C-alpha cells in the first residue's frame, strides 16, 4: 500500500517538474487579464460562501 502511494506521488512530481516552466510567453495584457479573472473568481466564491452563510444562519 505504501509503495503504491509513493509511486503515485513520484509520478505527480515528475509531471509537475515537466510543466514547471511555461513553454510559451505571455504578453502583459494576457497576464493582466488572467489576474483580473482570478480576482473575479475569488470574489464570486466569496459571494457564494457569504450567501450560503446567510441562508444557513437564517
């Protein structure tokens, strides 16, 4: 059991090492767009959690 778990972990680490550095370069506009999308996603998740907390508390 422990061997199979460690084997899976090694596979994940090998995949992560392969894709650690991006192969394409992003323009500053693309970076800014992705940052805005991340912020928007965090805000949406926060709003969802807030709404759930209000409904659960009511």
